[in-house]
C-alpha cells in the first residue's frame, strides 16, 4: 500500500505537516521512503481476523495517539481503518478520515458478511470524514447503508492515480519481454496483473482463455502477481490444452514494462474499489477487459476505453475477448482513448493535489496534524 500508492501523498503532505506513519513492517517488503520526511512506527495489523493480534495493534495505536498531539488521523484498508478510527475516537483526535477502497464482505455470505459489513459501518460512524476512491463504490455503500450521502470522492477518483511518465508506451520494453517469453511480435498477449486469488476471477479468466485460445494459436496469457491461494496447479489444469501459451511471471519489479508488452489487460474480479492497474494499462495505451461491477465500471468506460463483461460469466468473457483479439484496429483505438482519458483525469499529480487541498480545507489555520509530544513512541 505505502510503496505503491501512498509515497506521493506522504511526500506532498510532509511539506506542510508532521507525518507519522503506522505500518506493518513485518510484511515481506521494504518500505521505500527515501526523500520523505516522516516517522515510522511498526504496528502489526493482520489482513485476516486475528483477535489477539488485533487487540495488540489497537493498544499500540491507543498508546501512540495518547502520547502525541494529533490533529488528524487518516487510515487506509478495512482492518487498519477500524482500529485507527476506534483509537482516534477514544483519544479524541478531532479529525478522523478513512478511505474506503473495496469491501471484503461483498463476496461473503451469511454471518461473515454481516460481521465484516458491520465493521465497515462502525468505521464510517467513527470518522469525521469518509472518503471513497470511486463514485460507483460510494453509491453502493450508500445503498447498503454503510455510508451517508456526505461521503466524498476526491478529483475523478482512484487512490493515487498514476505516473503518466512512467506508465506510457514503451516499444523497447515490449520487445525485450516478448523475446524473453518467446512470444512473437504479431501475437496477442493478455495480461492478468494482481493477487492470484479466486475473488479476482482468475479461474474464470483461465477457462475463458482456454476456450478462446484453442481457436487462436497466436493468443498468449501472462499471469503476474503473488499466488495467495496456491492456484497455479488449478490454472495449469484449466488451461491444459493451451498450457504452452500460459506464462507465470511472479511478482513484478517493473509492471510498466510488462503492461507495455501486453495487448489487453484482463481483470475479471468479483470486487474492487478503484483498480489502479486498469489506469496503468491505460497509461501504456492498451484497453482493459473487466467485470461489470462497481470500481471496475469507474475505471473502464465500456466501449470507449475497454469492454465490460458480466462477472463470473465465462462465455461472456470469452466472447468479449474474441472481439478484442480479432479486431486489432478497434483494440488500438480503445487503447488510445484509454491513454487520453488517464492523462486528462488520473494523473497522480491531480489526485495528490486534491488530497492536499482537502487537508488544507480541514485545517485552514495551519495546524500540523501529527505533532508528537516528547518521548512519543513515534520518536
């Protein structure tokens, strides 16, 4: 989250405020905070429900907020949001912001759905200001009774936009990656980039790819991202007849290059907030095929910058894939329109400026939202 989405926000905010970053540094990556003036406190917040560790994380947050003279706390991700808003409310932090960006409970059923939804409802009630990454998600949360109508989408949406100078067409990277995968220049390459998990629709894509690729010998699929649910064997089985044209790339250090090597981004997800990967694909000038759900529908203008399919509908995915694969002229036009839109509406500088201005409006007197007292745990 911090490395990929929040570096620009932190750098801009640190020019006017004392920033303290509470983050789970036990995650298997190293924070990249060079050039950003902020303090870091380790708080182990698990993604899954873990009562004991969640309680320890809450106590740590309470201790830190009691020790500091904080004017504002801003949280991202569901678990961190719930714990941070509870701690901020208990310690009377005057401004409490949470950014909603995709709901885990959307794909759940029964008791677990009610529990996770109630957690989001409580998070919203403890905020002073609720932000949402997209208008589609905001309307969904209002209909579900989680948010009220005074919730806010900054700029045109998304959590951070994209760096349009980094994500741009790159013929050299395209040739290099295709050569490394032994994929010809005239082949059509589909790319899945994200968590390899069932709720991302990866098995639907695998089955749709098989159906489509059996009739099109120059169609390839690249799957990139962490295999969170050990699905590689299932994907292999589902694509057995075209297995030689499925490529697993693992975690990517240079996603912009891999996007530039592709022709179509595929995101058949069941739940999303505002998928930045679709904006990144648009930046390199390729269209996206995604499910017709909130979030994805905010990122793709159907028939203009990409195509939408019915979620979990393999025949519809295969049909839309075929139309994109078979009509190269239309595909290129969609990609060009996608890049024009992302430059106009989703340049990261616009999104960051909108957040900085929002902070300024909340704090017109120039308070510094997170000045710690001496001997603060943030020191």
